[in-house]
C-alpha cells in the first residue's frame, strides 16, 4: 500500500499574527486607528424636519398619480357600462379617462416640484448653510 504525501486540498496562506506564535502570552492588541472627533452635522431636529418634508412631498406626488390610476382601474373593473358609454359620438368615457392620465401625471410632477420649493428646499438650504458655517469654524481651528 502506498501513501500519497501531497495534501488533498491546498494549504491556507500564511497567517499574520499580531504576536509571535511561539510566545502567545506576549500578545499586544493592535492599535485601532483613531478617527478625529467631529461634531454632528447640523441639528438632528433639522434632519428630522427634512425627512418629514420629503416624505410628505413623495406622498403627495405618488398619491396623485396612483390615485387617479387606481380610480381608472376600479371603474374599468366595476363599472364597465360607464366606461363604454359615449361622452361624445365615437369617444367613450374609458378612452377619455385614459387620455386624461397624461395631464394628471404632469400635475403630479408639478405638485412634486411645488412641494419641493415650498417645504423641502428651504430646510435643505438651511442645513447646507449650517454645514458650511461648521466647516469654516473647523478650518479656523
């Protein structure tokens, strides 16, 4: 019977120990790099206000577009007689409501921009100015 001396799997690479493996009692904890201490950016309440304003902005725009689309789908499923009724000769109500989706989507985009200018942008500008002042103070130190 012969014995194969080659390993059946590759050896792991040599490990780097923070101590001499022959003298493990002389272990020294590796020094962790210290990060410079920094003050928090802005006030937490400002960031909370910004998140709330942005959340409101998304909800308004999303509910405008999806609300109308959901109304269209519900009418298509549960009021087919209304959707097939003619508004004018050759123009059923369903087609008219489908065509109105494009202006409603544009309205959702306009509402998104309006709420951004009215509520989100002023808070973001205030936080940005505060961050610039903090950076100038740090540079002066």
